[in-house]
């Protein structure tokens, strides 16, 4: 649930990097 | 045609970026408290060259190509490749340091090409930059968007790997930080 997803965000030190990479890929896919 | 992004894509990126910023703010205290590995030595706030090396790596900063004699895989050597903007690192930066590092990297970008590690750090720093922005910060991010536009104008191939990152930077500056005169229009 929301609690588990929040915990996974806390423990993911690479969240910003992943967000950037996802954004970049999204343009290629679009 | 094919180089600039659709309005729909831009709006989606603004929405996503807003969520990322909220998440960063929410978890900042947690990550600020995390210890860093001994090899992560952050430069002093006024050490411009140190920050460029830290973020971009010695290889890029000094235009050094990875040599075949390297015993350590370049992909794992953060000193050579640049430290990624881990939350545990970036959460420890004050707003003044965030602004300073943005200035250092944008200054570097004025004379050099867009590289992947630059994009990651710019995105991360912008995600941590608190609003409302100071006038100096507005000027700085506008400079970034203009530089991205200039690099994009020289691209010859729509499949160039730099295109999407450049579009993202322009979108964030123009749409999220409301520098609307710089936005890509359909």
C-alpha cells in the first residue's frame, strides 16, 4: 500500500537519478 | 520538426517534476542523516573546480578517455566518472551550496558539451532548489535554458541522445520555474 511505497522511496538513494533517467526516456518513447 | 517536445509531454514533465520535488522535501531529513562512505568527500562550497570534478568526474572534466590499462572499471570509479546525485549526498547541501554548484556546472556547460552526468546533477539540483527563487537564481536557470537551446540547435539527428535531456532542461526551466518566454511552443 501507500505505506510500503513510501518506505521504498525512503530507502532508495537513487530516486533522483531514476526520476531523471525516466524523464529522459519518456521523450524518446513519445 | 521532431526536435522540440509536445505541449502534452512538457505538461507531464512539469507534473512529474513537481512530485519529485515534493518527495525530496518530504524525505530530506532522513537522507540528510545518513552517513556517507569514506570515499565520498564533498568539496567545500566555494571550491568550484572541486565540485566540477566531484559531479562530472575527472575524465570529463579533464577530457580524459578511459584507458585500457585501468584496473578499476570506470563505471564504478566515481572519482573518474563523477559521483551520482544520490539523495544521501544532495540532501546534505544547503540552499546556498545548491545555488553555487548550479552556477559552477552551468558555467562549465557554457564552454563544454552536454554529458549525461551533467544532466543528472542539474536535474537533482533543480529538484532541491527551493522556491521562491532569488533573482540570481532566475538569471542562472535562464542561462541554462538558453545554452540548452543553443546546443539543441546544432543537433543534426533527432535520435541524438542529448536531445531528450536538453528538452527536459528547457521544459523544467521554462514551464516549472515559469520562465514562459523560454518555453517551447507547439
